[in-house]
C-alpha cells in the first residue's frame, strides 16, 4: 500500500466531510468560528445621540481614567481629581487634594451598592473610601495594601479587591482583615495586576504577563488562563485560548468572560474561545485599555484608536465609534466580519479616539477618553439585531437637526 497516497486520501475525505457538515451548519464544536450572515436589513443598535463633559463643563480634568454609574449619579475619576455628575440636574461636584482627596490621580472606582460607599483607586496614593462626605485612606504603611499604585477595584460581597503593580490585595471591610496575593500564593508569573472584576462568585484578575487568573470565592482556589501557544509576537493557533498574556482587563457576565489585552481581545463561554483582532473584525485596534461586557453577546472595547462594540456575537457584527480630529465630528461604522455594512456621520460621538474606559448604564453608555467624557444616549436601545432602517432614519434626522453647540454640555 502506498502510505503517502493513503494519507492524502484520508485528508481529502476528511475535508469533504467537514465541508458537508459546514454546509448544514453542523460541526460547530470543532474550534472553528463560523459567522452567520443575517439577510435583509438586520442591523445592530447604533448610538447617535451624544453629550460631552470636559473641564469647560465642570470636570476637574479631561483625562478620564474611570467611570462608575449609579442610579442617580455618575462618578468620574480623572488625572487631577474626582467628580460626581447628577444625572437629573446636570450639576457636577468635584474633589481635589485641597478638598480632602488623598491623592490627585484617580485610576479606578467601585461602588458598594449595599453600603453606598465609593471605593477609589489612587495611582500612587493607595486606596480611599468616600462615605458620608469623608475620605478614609489606606496605603502600604498603614494597611495590608500590597502597593500604592492601584490599577483596578472590584467589590466582592463584603470584600474589596485591589489590583496593584505588585500583586492583589483583598480587604474584608467588616473584619478589617487583609489578604495579599502575589507569585508566592497565586499562579502569577508576573505580579503586575492590571485589572480586576467580580460577578457570580468569581473574581478575575487581568495580570500583565500572566494572562487571566480566576478566583473561586466559595473554594478560594485559583485557575489560570494563558495563551497555550506560548508565542508573544503572534497568536500561532486561532481560538485556542486568550490571545495574549499581557492582559489589561476582564468582564464576566452571563457565564461569559470577556478579556482585553494590548494585542487583541477574547471571549470565553466556558468551552470555546474566540479571539478578536483589528485585521479580521470590527475591533478598531489591538491595543485595548479595557473591556466591559453588557451580555454574553455584547461587549465594549476601549482602544487607542476608538471605541469598538461587538453588538451580536453570533453574526460577528460590530459598531466602531470614532472622532474626526479635523472637525471633531463623529462617525459610527457597522462592520460584519471583514465587511463594512453601513456608515453614519454625526455631529458628535466620542470626544477623542484614545479611549480609556467604558461604563454600561442601563440603556446608556459612558465613555472615558484622554480628552473628556461622553454619554451615548440609548433611546430605544435594543440588543442583538433588528430591521433597524427606521431607527437610523429617525436618529440621523435628529442628529442633523441638532448642532454641536447644543449637544456639547
């Protein structure tokens, strides 16, 4: 028997079988991402009404590191102070070091909905709590905080998780006990913790050089997610794990983990991984500062070249929001797979293309950039895809009739 010819024959037969399975929509568990192609006018929701907030409207600084939305207010962490926007009245209150803020640079925010306390991550100043009009302060010299350079915060039951440049700290706000996690007691190849999130009994750390670490609250056991191919320059095998171990953020919702890195994005449903890169989807750039998932099918990626939102996972449909630096007008591009489907021009969108943070607030979206804060108004928002031509017509007419000066607050 000619073994070489026999081997070729086997591969040819396997290829034919695979094509038959694909034609009938089968075989989706073989690790290949298959993109459905909705027919007709099925399109995602697009934010066409925007408001901007800058130092001209009362913010202490235009460099927005963090946004935390509550029912009545929006808290904003900037390079030079903390701000609180009243949703109903539009009033903005600010706090700087002269007002009691322990450190000028606010890098992260987390609201404890149970107690109403705002926890504040300070870039070089440790951890603060704002409650009852008073700031309390924790740092390396008076607590179990592992480092004063704080990148991320998350509230887990009665605990506050703090992601720092030298590991993670877990603070029990009831007992006052601190627990420190570094390479000594957690699977960290590096200890630079860049982000942290919590939901449904699990804490996720985004660690620079160590991928994603999952902490099960019930068992207090760790699980790590790394790029299996081990290549730092390229993603050698598609959809085999997170796209890169230089991880910047995580978001866990509806049993789906969304991950941002400086080399692309990832989605994990507990069984299958999906990698996202700027060259093969609607991601504006592979350099992603943060990610927030709205559902298992929708997530928002803050990049250095605009805001990218995967609005329907199954069809790989995205909306990309950018600002034209020449006239500061806005643009939204609907992309499905590799193809641009529709482009909408707007008087305003995001205030700058370097996006640092995104916050989901009901139907609205808040976007922190290096040149101000934006609010996308989700009037008649819907998830997934719809026959949305009527929406775009009415929204475009509304945008055309509204001048920039009227909508920039």
